[in-house]
C-alpha cells in the first residue's frame, strides 16, 4: 500500500499520462517515508499553468504538500516543462523529508 496522492490541475488538462507520471514520481518518495505508515501520508499535488497569457518561460507551476504525522513538508517549482517541474519538486521534497526526519528524530 502506497501513500495517498491527491492531484489537482485547475487550469491544465490532466491527461492519463501526466497523472501516471506524477503518481510515479511523487509515489517514489515512499522509500524515504518508510518510518511512517502509508495510510498516514497524503501528498497534495497542485499542477497547472502559472499564467494563461504567456506561452514561453516558466509557465507551469507544481506545488506539493506532503502531510506527515507531526507536520507538513512542502515544495514548489516553476518551469516551462511540466515534467521538469515535477522532477525538481521531487528532488526538493527528498531534501525536505530528510530535514524533517532529522528534526523529528531528536
């Protein structure tokens, strides 16, 4: 059983391929969260365009709130490629999870 992932894409078409990519990347954080029971972990993923007017530049915004027992870990990133933004958020979350576990293991 893996963590629950809630994906919201208010101003972006959430294709099955993009949904699968998000679930694979964010779900891959499970290996860093073994100390928590999977049902106690919820990832809220917001993905969408940061603007409707621009076609170039950092137009995709990805924001993830990882709700853990004892606190929340958050990361956000903007990029012109939605998949690159998701990858960057995953990397940030890995660092934040490590920091969270260090602080809460004292």
